[in-house]
């Protein structure tokens, strides 16, 4: 499992990505992290929202391509096939 394989799964499943930028203090991002169970607001912290509306899958600590792959498999494809990327600043 490598980064390119994980990226192909993201593209094939129409996964929408979001990147929260914490290079400067942002209370909205910190609150979202806390709401998702990351009480220390530590990064890296990954969240995958299943396409069926199920509970978010969260990952912190050592993030490996295999771990992301398994979470993406668990989440299933997105409802909308168009891939979009949004950056919170």
C-alpha cells in the first residue's frame, strides 16, 4: 500500500477532501477538532465521513497509507462523484 494507491481509491470513490490550516490560530478549526473527539487539538488528525452519513472515522497519531486505505474502504464511496477540495484558513 502506498500513497499513489490511496490516492487512486480517493479518486475512484469521488472522495471530497478538506484541509484545515493550523499555521495560525483558528478557533473554528480547534472547535471542530474538539467536536470530533480531539480534545488536545493535536495534528495530524484525519477524519473520513462515510458517504452513507454514518459516524465520522477519526485517525490520529501515526497515519500510514494502509490505515487510510482501510478507513476509506470502511467509509465507502461519496454520494457525489465530483471531487472538490476546500481549504479552511
